[in-house]
C-alpha cells in the first residue's frame, strides 16, 4: 500500500487527498500509516515534512481574511428583518440552552434584541454611574421580553441576557480591554483573546477573563452579586467605589463549578461552589466510574475528578469504609447526600472545598 | 469533509423554527462564508447582500428546506449560486480587488502580529500574495480544498465542474504557485521544498 507514495514529489503529496486529510485532521490511524511509510521509505521523510508544511501554509494563506464588521453588520440587519417577522406571527422564542451547547458546542444567540443608545431615564443607578465612565460611546441592549435574549458582541462573544437586564458595551472593542457593563443577570461565553482581556462591570463586582463561559447575577435590588463559572478560569474582584480598573488588577480566581458572591451589606467577597456543580469530564469517562465495595477515599477522589472540586476528608479515618455505587448524572450534592447518608457522615462547603465529617468504619 | 450528527440535529432544529439553532448556524459559518464570498467576487456589498438574502431566505423557507448532513456544504453551494445570480443582475460597478484587500489586510496583519514565529508569518504572507495572483477560479479551488476542507466530489458539485476539470484546476494552481515562488527567487524553505 506504500508503493504508490514511494516516488511521490512534494507537489504530488500536496495534492493527495489522503495526505491532506492527514495533515489537517491527524487521525491516529493516519499517523500510524504515515509513520510506517516513513520507516519503510526513509528517503521520503524530508519530502513529507516539506509537503506537510506547504499544506498547512496553504490552508492558512488561502483563507481570505474576514472583516468582523461585516459579521455583525449582516447579523444586525437580519435581526431587524426577523424581529418584524416575529412580531407579525407572534412567534415566541423558546430556549433549550444546555441541549445545544452539548449538541454542537455552539453558543447560540437569538434575534429578539432591542438596540438602544444609553438613555439616562429608568436606568439602575449603579449601572448608570459605571457606564458614565466609559471612554467610547456604548451600545446598549435592554431585554424587555419575558424570556432570555442573546447578544453577539463585536468580538464574537455571546451573552444570554435574562429578562429585565441590560448590557452596554463598546461598539467595536477598540480599547485595550473588552469592557462591558451589566445590570441584571446574564450568561457569558467569551471568545478567547489573550491580548484583550474581557471585563464585566456588574454592580460592585468586576469579572475579568481571557476566554471562558460564566454567569453573572447582578440585579441592583438584590443583596448579593454572584459570578459562577461554567468553563475556563475567571478572576473576580470587588469594586465598591464603582470605578473602572486598570488591567493588572488581581482578584480571586474561579474555576468551573465555583462561584464568587459579593454581599452588599458587609462588602465581603466569598468563594464557594455553585448550587448544582456540573460534571466536568466526558460522559465516557463518567461511565467508567462504577464502584463495587470500594474504599470511600477512592470514591471521593473520583468525585473530585468528575466535578473538578476539592474534597477534604480524613483518609486514614475513612479508609475502612466501603461502598458500592456508580456515578451518574446526579449533581454533586445529590451524590454526596446519598454517600453521607449511607455512612452517617455529613459535609459542608467552605471556600469552594467540600469538608467531610465522618466516623471510622469497622 | 465528514458529515457530523450534530449538523443533522442543528439543521433539523432550525427547520422546526428554533431561532437559537438558526443563530447558531450563522455564528458557526458566517466567517467561512464571508471569506469564501470575498474570494468569489470582489464586490463586497454584493457579498454582504447575498449572505443576508441567503439567511433571510433560509429562515422564511425553513419548512420547505431539504435535509442535509453537511450544513457547510449546503450553505456554500447556496451562497455561490446566489452570488452568481446577483452578479448577473447587478449593474453596480464592482469594487476592485485591491481596495478590498486594503480594507481587510489591516485587520489581518494585526492578527498576524500575534503569531509567534515571524518567519513563518512572512512565508504565509508571501504565499497569500501568490495565491491572490492566481485566476479567480484557481483561488477559489485552493481555498475550498486547503482551507475549507471540502472533498474533490464536493468541490465538483459546488463549482459545477467534472472530476477531471477540478483536478486540472488544482494542478494548474499548485504548479503556478510553485513557479511564482521559483521566479521570485526567494531563498526560503518553501522554495527549496517546492523545487526538490
């Protein structure tokens, strides 16, 4: 099967379908095929290296660069056209958010958006004070519908804006940082750009990320402001004097399934776990986690891995405890409730760690 | 390009009127479509209008659309047909290729600054220029093949050519790139590799 390629020139490889597919998608099977080939025909190794490089370069160079303004311009036009259509038919937007994140790893956005320039009337006060300080003119989206709407930002990041919430942002993110201002609640999915941090001002909290997804809940009438992380890492800091901050500011770091809550009354910022921590490993990995009469520490370690959390327990004390269980789609706390009940133990969450309080088993 | 199950799901949800799915399709493919559009014609307004028409048409006629297991292929073909139709009936003077590139290249060089390896960036830049000197159809076939990862069969279908014509077009494009690199006499990896 190798003979065909024995006499190939660089140009032949560059045009070969199987070769291109290998360079672009590198399936393990193909890796094996080509490394076997090189072992059999070591003289072709350099040809292959060069051809690989050319295919990679061609892939890059043949792409016409895209103007991001076109991306948002077309979408806004579609939006207005569709909003009209939506009004005419009275169609209601339904959202099944999780399903689509899972199915296509796409963050989706919706069309029912009202674009407005910031108006001073009816604006929440804290929010108004924050946006006053913005350097560039801001674009504002207000969700006056009874459901969630989606907003696509100039950098391709998406925001699911909940009802009665508003979001302002720099029209084309020309500054050193991508700054947005939120009043209310929203889920953010931020496009990666290490050069330009993405910063959300929401009441007394500032959230800074490079590229990730997270939820912020910041209604002014509520006593708490919370940020919870779905993927990636974010840093969160207090902003009690409601100023804009410099880029190097450091805050507490949150990882998936963690949240930070700012309490207005005593101005404290506390890290904890989100209400329902989600599994962070793949379903496949999860399926392997079945335990038959297994030591409790093994089970806790598996839980730590599955939910990306830290569980603190006395290993020596609990090593004699054994359980038979499998990890399914339950939330972490449901699972812990079951385990603790079986062992007459209890747990509490302290600073995003889970502390287990149990007794020795015989 | 292999079809994926999630494409079928996304497409079907969109056909059932799910705006989230519709917007997701836009988000997923808009950049590829714009990039391809810029390649097919230099008239930027016509590209934008064509894409907007296409997506509007998709939403309004979603219930009558056929199934597809490759949304990307479906969109590329629909966009190409639409652009060609619009070119025929348009009486606007086409924007020149140069002015388009000027508009775009500024953003692009910013992107490239982020890349760590300067020399590789330069090489790609040179290759880019060489590609832009090919005939429109050659440019198109190179982008479809090497950037968009369409199979030869899909390209035949898209460009309305038979298998041999696509192969010839690709062959001529690659040879021409090699020649332009040789003539310029660049003393870099790329030439040595092409002439080996």
